[in-house]
């Protein structure tokens, strides 16, 4: 605006041939002429704000008379337009006029609802703060989730959870219930959603330890321990033991043992939890005798003694077959040794580390299954552990074991039973040949 007035002033000055200040300095004019020019400038300076004030006054009068009348006329036109649409039953079109032209959002919302455009109606009711009405229309539209979101915004968590549950969004419902402090309700929703671990955590926080463990177990149904879930299985068994479910814990620890015999303290857990065997399950009394396990648990056995004890075990095993000793039960826990180094056997279930590969596939065990078990036992006697069985040779762990003995171990624990020794006598044949060569492990002639 100021720029326009400056341009007008310059135009007037040019019309009256008024010289600029620079030109006045260069041209000497008569005093009378200079006086006239000064009066003209003063006049123009006074005239400009007067004209500006006059402009705003005229605009104000126009706006509040003719302009207001025109505005009123336009509003009436919009109302008439909306009324016409409404009369024709075009409620959505009428609502659009009320919303976009008349800015009457409540009337627009009512008409949108009447025209069954529930989405637009709910949007406007939500904008107007009429949340209950907005939720009602979201549900009419079939968008229960949107209704739940409105409840969330209003802090109505339980209502939101109910709506999410109604929409089949169990996890969202559970999360909101948990946020609202309704742990049991949240646990129920998590369970229905198949989120058993999360449900278990909430039950434990509520002090329901037994129910929490049971819920955790649901997450492992239909699975077997492997590298991806073995930690979960261990935790499950650990918690079963903690709540007094010793037998169930033992069963799970045994499953873990089959997958990874060296996993944490699984073996110790099995020995600790295994119930004492009934007399009819044991062929001999253990009084004054020890199992081979008690020797191995103190560490590795020197190679020469390991070999002598192993040979005695194999000879005794052959004799036991004649008296009906079943195949597939050979392990350090089932081998009993008395003070005279006489060997006898128990008929107890094996830890998975000693079970032959074919037995785990459901094939009936034979002597080759026991040869596999005996090879694992010899490996454990020589090294004191089984963690590296199948991946590391004995000679890579123990320095004083000769190569030939390591080769015997390797042949005993071949995965394919046809690749192993086919009978215990075959092992003795190899050992006799080696004895003639005076290659007894640990001897000075090595």
C-alpha cells in the first residue's frame, strides 16, 4: 500500500513539473517559485494519509453494508443448495455443503450419518469431541479398530481392549490390558493369541508360578529340543523342577540330553532327578560296588587303565548276552564294578549320548549298538568328557594316547552301523594284533 502512494506522489510531482532535490540545487529558481513548490509538497504530504483514511473508511462501510448483504445472500444460497439436496434425499451431498461451505460440522455429521456415510460422520463427531458417537458410527461402519483407537485416545483402555478383542485383535487387546494393569485379563488374551511366553510372564508376576510354567510349556508343544529352542526347553525343565514337578522336569532334561548331551548341567540334573530304581529293575545289589560313572566323574582315566577296564567290560558284556542281557543298554551308569574289578550290568534307560544313531531312528538295537556305546564310553574314559565327541579325535585332546587306540575308538562310533566293528570278537582281534606289536598305551615301548 505504501509503495502505491509513493508512486502516486511521484506521478503528481511530474505533472506539476516539480523538480527533484538534485535538480533544484542545480537550477537557481526564483524565491516565489520555490515557495510554491514547497507548499505543494506539504499539501501532498497531508493529502496522502487523508486519502488512505478515506479508503479504509469506504471499505469498512462497504463491508458492513453491501458486503454483508452479499455474504448473507451467499450463505442463504448455500443453505438453499443444501436444503435442496436434503429434500431430494441426497444427504451426503447436503452434508458436504454444510461441512465445506457453511462450516456447520455438527449438521454435516448428522447428515453424513443419515446418508449412511458413517466414516465421514465418525470423523466429524471425533473432531467435535463427541467420542461416544464417533465410536458408535465406527462400529456401524464395521471399523471396530477405529473405534478402539478413539477409546485409546480418550484413555479408556479397558473399553479399547474389549473392542480390539471384538475385532479379533487379541494381541492388541492384551497389550492394552497389560498397560491398564489387568494382568490376568492380558494373560488370557495373550493365550488366545498364541503368545504363551508373554502370558507366562504375566502369570508369574501375579504369583501364579505353576500356571506360568504350564503356560510356558504350551509354547513348546509339538517341538523337540534343537539348537534354536534348547534354551527354552532348559528353562521349562528348570521351572518344572522349581515348582515340584520333578518327573516332568526329568523327562524334559532327558529330551535335551538327546539333542545335546553337553548342554549346561543337564546330565547332573538327570542324575539328581532320576528316581531310585525298584529292586525288580536292577539285576544286582550295588552294596560295596560302584558304577563306572563314579570313576569318570573324577576326571579322565589313564589310557592303560582305561583300555584294561574297557576290555573287561566287553568280556563281561559277551557273557551277559548268554544270560539274556538285552542290547542297547550300555552306559557308564549301567556298568557296575566291584572291589575285584568284576563287571556287571544294570537294565536302566540310557542317556542319549550313548544311544546308537540307528536306535534313535527306531531300528531295533543289536550288538553293534552296544559297540557304539562302548566306543563312546572309551572316548569318555580317555578324555574325561563328551563335549567334542564326533568332532574331535581323542589324540587331539589327550597327548599320551596312541594313534591305534584312537582308530579303534573312531571305528566303534561310526554313524553307520555297517561301518563299525560287527562283533565284539572283531575288536579283540584288532587288540591282539596290537598286543603282539607291544603297543600297549602308556608303556615305555610306545
